[in-house]
C-alpha cells in the first residue's frame, strides 16, 4: 500500500525572502501571505510520495482541500469562474454559471483522481448531513473538483488518490499558511520547465464600507503545471531564456529531450478568495484577473493547457436550502462593492496570482518520476545572481 505523508513545510524560502528587491505590486501582503489570510478560509494538503521499485513506478501526487468556510454545506458563498483555456476539468462549473453559489469545498488533484475526490466530498457530506433517524439523504450537492496532469512525474495510472484523503482533508483543514512546492495536488506538477506545484499569496486592500475605513483581503492559491522554460520571467526579467543562454548546447539538448518526452503542455488552476462583498458577476471578473498574473510569469494558454480560475467571496452567508415558496421571497440583504471602486481588488488578484506562482516555483524541490526521469527545481543561487543585475 502507498505510503501517505502529510508534507511538512519546505525549508526553501519564499520569493520575498529569496528576492527581497523584487517588485510585487503596491499592496502589502497579509500576515501569512497565503490564501488563509482571508478570514474563515481553511486549507489542507496531503501528498503521496512513493519512489520507484523493481515492481512499481514512482508515484508523486496528492490532494489540496480548500474550504470557503467551515460550514460550507449550509452557508454558501457567491462565486464565479473563468476559463482561459479549457483543456482541463473543474466539476460543478455549470451550477456556478447557473446560480453563482458555491456550497462545496474546492478540491485540487491530478487528472485521473477527479472521481475519487468527487466521491470523497459526498462521503464527508453523507457522514455529516444524512438524516440521523432514517440514514437517508434528502439534499442536493455538486462538488467542485479541479485537476492538472502529473503523469510526467507520477504513475498517474496507479490511481493512488483515494476518497478518504478528501474526507481527511475536510476534517483537518486549518487556517495555517498553505504548504507550498511539492505538496497536495501540486506534488507531481511541473511549471515552465522546472519543478512546480502549489503556491499561495495574498494582498490587503484599503476599502470603505458605509462611510467607514476598512480593509479587505484578496488571495490566490495556484496549482501550477504549465509552460516552457524559455518563457519564464521573474518581475519581467527573461530568466528562462537567460538560463538557456548560459547553458548553451546542454540546454538545447535538454529542451529537445523534453519536447520528445513530454506529451503535452500542462495546466494551471487558480483559486482566488476574498472577504470583499462581491456578487457572482464581479467574482467572474475577479477570476479573469488571474490571467494577468499568469502572463507576467510567462503563461499564455496553450491549446492543450487547462487554465481554469475560480473566485469566491466569504462576505455573505447564503442559506443552502431556505424554505420553498411559489412566491418570490426576500429574507436577506447583501452588500456589494460598487463597480467603479473595484479596481484595487482586480489589481490585488493579479499581483497575488503572480506571487503565488513564484512561491510554487521557489518552494519546489527536485523530484524523480517514473523511469528515472528527474525534474529540477529552480536553482536559487543562479536565480539570485541573474536577478541582482536587474533589481
């Protein structure tokens, strides 16, 4: 049976520690600079790391569980999503289009494990919310599960992720900073020619609510598994190209080998959370701004890439199942940010997405996949040496 480990935080620095002069936008990060800076949002990562043996291939995969709030079942959030390129999956998206409501955890995993994770959400919900007298279920639920493909660094056909990992993730999700790099659903992912994975960041936005000064938080979590080394940029510096120029013929040979062995470009899932009161259409617009952060790092949405972004707001608690009536009924008033004042939230979402991808890259570590294939993480010293010329 596979060894299942809850990965401890990596000792590798985050991008702000590695490159303290790098400009990452005008808004300050939250206390943890993580998705869990948004009040009420909880996250759990669980990873499977199993080396190759004489009888089995390496498995490097896992699950990231995101709870918009602890009671996600009864109290929904407004949400919206954006499909930058659609060679990927995010279940429940039709219902988000239809209602703008999120009554589910958001689960991130590998492409072949969507079914197991979908089942895991149901197993948790049945355990907690079935009728205690009859044992029957009388409610409706569409889980939200998104994926990127880790087949290059993991035996994806081993189907190693199981539904109990999701149940455990929901039970154990916490407000701790998100564990980054080779963790959770991002364990076996690659990003722009280097080891990729899970990353997160946040921004604090000054706002006004009913005449009083306040702060809002907007934060991003990425599962980064896309792109080519030649396109990688840090703060606008063409780091990937400069690496390849330094490596010369060796880089060209490695790129040729990668092109021959990598079946397709990968994907990226971005989850954006905020406590600013936004309605579903505004959240669709917020999700679109992840594209800006992605493009700054070097992503451009290839034909075979699944680039899907979801944004939700914790500001309102929308009852999942109010009493039915044929008469249109109003029993709740909701607050909404005025559209002409929304720009700083858009800006923060783009900046947080950019930094989250950097954190996934610098937090990752070298990994060996099936048949001895090794993907190297970004070399911190080389990166610092190049960036010092521009910062």
